[in-house]
C-alpha cells in the first residue's frame, strides 16, 4: 500500500489537467445558472411567483436542487466520520432519512396545496400574523449558511495558506460574485450541474480507495472498535439529540420552499423520496471516505483529513474533478440557503422597507452581504466547530417550532396563536438559560438543552390551561 502524507499542499498536488477540469466545472455551473435565469426570464423579479419559480419545478430539477442543497458541510460530516466512524452515518444520515420520509408522505401533499410560498406564510395561514413574525425570525437564523461559509473558508485556506478568518472573508467575496446571476431559477439550474459533479466526486474516492487501499476488511483491521458502533463512543443521550435535530427538517424553510415550487403534489412527494435514496448513497461514500482517511492518516487534522486523503488516493485528472466537486457541494448549499435567507428578510420580515434602494440587484446584494457576514461572525463565535454550529443552530428551530407545526400539520391538533408565540419564546429562552447554567455553573452537563426546549414547547402548546394565554401577547 502506498504511503500517505498527513499534510499536503493542495496547489502543488494538482496538475495542469486538474486545474483545467476545475475551471471546466466552474464554467459548466455558470452556464447552467445563466441558462436557468434566461429560460425563466418571463417570471417577475419579485413577489411570490419569483420565490417559487412560478411553481415550475419539475421532478429532475426538484431532485437535483434538493440533493445539492444539503451537503455544503462536507468537511463537517467527514470530520465526524474521521473521528467516530459509522456514528456519522447514523446521526447525519439515518435520523434524517426518517424525517425525509415523514415529510414526503405526510407533509408535502398538504404544503403544495396550501398556496403558500414560504414557511412563515404557511405559519400565518395556520396560526396568525404574530406567529408568522416569530417563525420568520427563527427561520432566518436557521438558514444562515454558517457551517457552509466555514467549509468554503477551509477550502480557501488549503488553497491559499491564509489564516482561517481571512480565508472565510475571501470566500464570502467569492460567493457574492458567484451569486451575481441571481434568481431562484439560476440557483436550481446550477444545482442540477453541481449535484451531478458532487455525487460522482465522492463516489470516485470510494472506488479508488477500494482498489488502492483495500476493502472493508482493511477498515475493520486498522480502525478502533468504536468506529463500528452506533453511538461512536458518545452517550446515547447525545446520540438521540441528533435525531431531534434531524426532525427539524419538518420546519426547515428550504424544504418548504422547494415543495411550494414543485409543479404538483406528486413531484414534491416523489422528489423527496428519490432524493433520500441519493442522500443515502452519498452519506455512505462520505462516511467510508472519512474512515479510509482515518485508517491511513490518523494524525491528520480531522477537518481536512478527507480532502488530504482524497488528493493522494485519486489519480491525475480525477483530483481536479474531486476539487471541483467539493466546490460544487459547498457553493450549491450556500446559494440555496442564502437565497432562502434573503427572501425571508425581504419578503417575510419586510426588511426591504428599511432600505430604499432603487435597483433590486442592489437590495439583493446588500441582504446577501448581511446574511454572509452574520454567518461569518456566528462561525467565529462557535470556534469553527461544525458539531457546535449544527447542534446549536438546529436546536432553536426544532425547540420552538417543531411541536406546534407537527401537531397541526400531522396530528390535526390546533394551537392558538397566543400559545404558539408564548411557547416558542419560552422554548428559546429555555435553550439560552439552560446553556448558561451548563457553561457558567457546570450543571446538567449530560442533558442537552434541546430536550428542555421541546418539553417547554409541549407543555406550552398542549398541556397548560387555555386561561393562562388569555392576556395579550406581543412579539
């Protein structure tokens, strides 16, 4: 077996052929975005039809944009696989597939027939305008592309050698230029190309790993036993927290927006189910790719190990396709999340009224800049930890919105607007308060704040007597 290095200079590792292929993948993405924007130029530049692409999202485009939206944190999932093995597939895969199937079968048909264009709009239909405001604030935070700005920063740092904060800011500049094409149609068509590139890329790593390094027997013999356990050495309590975070998919605005944009209910339902199969294959590839990296370069930096390993196991030409695939994976998620975040700010939260800009592109640029800078500072706050970012950001949406929305949409258990708002605010405060107790006093360290938040939400929505909520509650 060949000797693998624990550190590698990405630029020198790439041949001229690799660079040509990288630029070709970028060119294909740009051309797809331009094609999408021009093909649907009859759509208005603003309003509901623009947000959901005139509800013209066909099955192939629906699957491609949904698949491409979810893997910008590839350095995060491969880091978990590098340190904990199949625990990554359980917590970042299996839990989510269950949520996707529930969404496809029980939620998607109701969403597409609602006539809404965004999740906050749907909340307003079901609960009221004050509930819509709370949902807007929670969801705009939920779709800040924090982990994905971090991922792009890691990639830029590996290419340039710059310090991580500078690399992230340089990545933000690149994203702003990349998003200049604008519009949901441009996002969808570029996602179509990016989904193909990213899926082939991770598949190539596994193919060459098996041929160059060895099969499953090699992994079993070279990795510690906890790599092959469900909880990966974590407590069961912490393991199941990921399950609740996965079910935050049921209140994820990017999922809702895709379903609202589908041509019909059948496209939304079947598209999610097909996407789930693709996600399963992708997750198997990234999980075993991270495990292969751990088996041959265990001393490498966990966040970068997968990239370092892949650049050494792949032959000339394929390395360029892989790097292009990593860029595609990250960019497709950032542009999708940024698009939804910007529309939440401008359409649902009505922030456009504070910025009297003459041109739509200027307002779009300003909101994109605000979203990306917020993501940058949040990533800095969490010390660049993917697990902290995903658990913390996902907890607010799951803790405050999951119980009432699932209760109404799946179980037909109505919740009054006052209960929705009060329980949502109480859940957010419960998360903040409980984390303060854990950090400052060292109390209840074995209990995740999400459990507390969901209990508060359940009590507020369904268990407390209605008389408590008769007083006016404002947001």
